[in-house]
C-alpha cells in the first residue's frame, strides 16, 4: 500500500535536517475512484481551519491537473505546490491536533496514492 502522509514522528524527525528558510511542498496526488476527488475537496476545506488553528502561513504557488510521469509512466490527477515560511511552520501545521483529527481522515478517504516532497 502506498503511504499517503508522513507520520507525526517522521515530521518531527525531519525538523533538524531541513535547512532554515522557506520550503516548497510538492504534492502529486491520485484520487480513489468514485468519491475520492470529493473527499479530497473536504480535506482542502479542513486544512483551512487547521492552518488557522496552527497560525500557519501557506502560499499556494500552483494547483492544477497533473499527468503522466514520462519516466515511470505513472498517472497522477493533481499537482500542488505550496510554500511555507519555514519547515518548522509546516511541521507545526501538519502535527497540530486540528489537522490530524479534522483533515487527515479526508486525505485518507480521497487518495489512492500520493508523493509528498519537501524542497
């Protein structure tokens, strides 16, 4: 099974290895057939409340239709690039209880697979 999100422990372990300064999170997403896209829409709504609760600043750089990985041939539905002022701010957001309780369940319901990278 494809891992859809990093765990709180994995995020915490990365804090010391990501250099200071802004980070861009790269998300490649494939929705579950049927209601996956709608469930992911609920995830996006829930992230707004979680970001407010965590005091997180998120700058959406790009969100659009993805396509085929020309090297591996994998098909993706959506690509999202989001900038955070620092990895710590991102980590505070995704480890916040509101995000973990209110957003992650919809991410899990909506996604068949995901690739999630820090840049």
